C-alpha cells in the first residue's frame, strides 16, 4: 500500500513577485530564441544562398566549320562552359566542372543538387543550325540539359530550376547573338551588291537557338512526400528520444519516491528509495534501450502501413534504435546533471537549435551561414542525413549514412561518459537526492 503525504505545511507560503515572474521571463526568452532561429531560417532563402553545389558537365567534342572559305575547329561547349563559370555568382553557387561519371556519382550521393550537361554534339548541331537557317532543309535546335536531384528535397530542386532558368536563358541569348553575327558574316554580299536581309522567322530562330531540357536525374518513388518523409521520420526519431527520455525520467523518479505522483485529483508521494544517483541513471538507461527498440519497430510499421517506401527496413530499424538510444541517453544524463533545468537545456539543444539547422526542408546552403556551423554538431542534421541516405539513396555511406552513424555513436559516448561521471561524482560527494535540512 502506498504511503501518502498527509501532513499540512507548517506555514503558508506566498510567491514573491520575482518568483511569479520568473517562469514568464524564461518562456519569453525561449520564445524569442525560437522566433529568431525559425524565422531567420525561412524568411529569405535566396538572400542567404551560398556555396550551393551544382555540377557542370561539358561533353562537347567540337566541330569543323567553314566560314569565309576557311575551315576551323570550334567548340561552342567550351565557350558556354566558360561563360557560365564567369556569369554564375561565386558567392552563391558552387559550380563544379566535372566529368559525366563523376557528376553522376555526386548526384547519387547527394553531393550536388543538380547538373548542367552540354551534349557531345552541341557544336555540331549549332553549326547545322547556322547553316540551316539560310539553306532549305529540316534542322533541330542544339540542346542543353538541366538535371535536378529530387531526392535532395523539393526546395533544393526549386533552387536548381530557378538557377537554370536564369543562367541558361542568358546563355541562350548570348549564343543567339553570336550565331546571328556568324550567319550575317556568311551572307555578306560582294562589294557593291545589296545586303542580304534575314527573314523574321530566321531571326527568331537564331535569337533563341538552344532547346533547354529539364529532367529529373533520379525520380522519387510514390509515397515519399516530395522528399519530406526523410525529414519527418528524422524528426520523429529525435522527438521520441527526447520526449521518451523525459517521460522515463519523470515516471521512474516518481516510482522511486524522488518526485510526487499526481494523476488528476489523486496525489501520492512514495517513500524515497535507498538508491544511488548512478544506479537510478542506469535504471533509466535500461528503459531507454527497450523503448528505442519497440518504438523504432512501431514507427517502421506505421510508415509501411501508410505506404512509405522502405528499401532497407533492417538498416532503418537499427539506425532508428541507435538514434533514439543516443538522444535518450544524452537527455537523461543532462537531467541527472542539472535536474529540472535539463528540460530547458534539452529543448534548446534538440528542438530550438536542431530543427532549423537540420537541412531537412531548406538546404543548409540556403540558410544563414551560422546554421552551417550548427549543422556540424547539432543532432538533428546528423539524424536527417542518415535517414535520408537510407530512405532515398539505398543507405549510401557518402550520402550521409556514415556521418549519421558515427555522429550518433559519438553522441552516445558523450551521453554515457557524461552521465557516469556526473552521477558518480555526486554520489562520492554524498549529494543524495533528498530535501535539505
């Protein structure tokens, strides 16, 4: 039978104005930090764009063209490539000149968000277009290909498409002007002869000589939420680890008599158990481990039932359990170290600072630069990279799984060592969990 506290307080206590205002001040400060982080994250991604990686592949082999009775080898692809590199704002776009195989590998491992491809017959088709504009016959426009990488997220895809629209439209106009001048030179009449005028249709064709083709490099399967399922699954893992650890901390402390238990009008405060801080923490950790396994399996079952594609179920289960365990161990260690204030610390680390720096909805390269610094160690970004790799890139280590696993193991080690050290220190100092005399 439970023993309850029935004794009345020896004297009435009233809150001082400062004690009454303290929680309001704390919440206001937390809300302000939350507002800065979340609104600064999303207000102006275009202004914040920096080092956004896009690949440029020039496969053009060139062509021998005869102009004015002279034959020379030209490579319009090189000219377009050089023009793009000069025109692209280097502080916003990281334009990487790569070979076709290297660019494909970068796309498959989420290292670049898109690729511009200049085909091998670019110069040949452009030369044919110039000749065909003044000679009867069927012709086709040369092509520039813009490949998006939808598995990196919908917002990243939108940035690539907008960049392609702006940059390639400018290239189209520049090539058109160059081609028009070339055709006019070919049609230049002998001295004293009347000039040859281009028809309106010819001028229109020459003004926009390129066909810009946009396609997806590796389309997402159905049920992927346009690339958002990885973010929300990561968020679930992190929230379960944090909230689950707090619930376990609260309920075990209540069962051991360190906190009162209150369910509606029912209030009970069990006798305080004779147990050390270290043993209490180990007890909570055991509950976190079991919780991580059951919840990771439950989340996978729910995802599968809702039609979310999971190509690597065992890998996702193990990684999910690792993430939940890491977050749970760290949260309980923080609570063991600082007590109730650990709730605020965990909230700041995992939610307020973590979500905006995750890169799950807006790429890190489209957020203020300090988010990139936070993303180097904030748990949510590491969790997202690993989850995205498993769900969209078949568990490719370079796509983020390797980093996600190692950072999770590092976080787990920090949580374990920190928790063991602080609880052992408190126990050795005789700092028992009991009211001060």
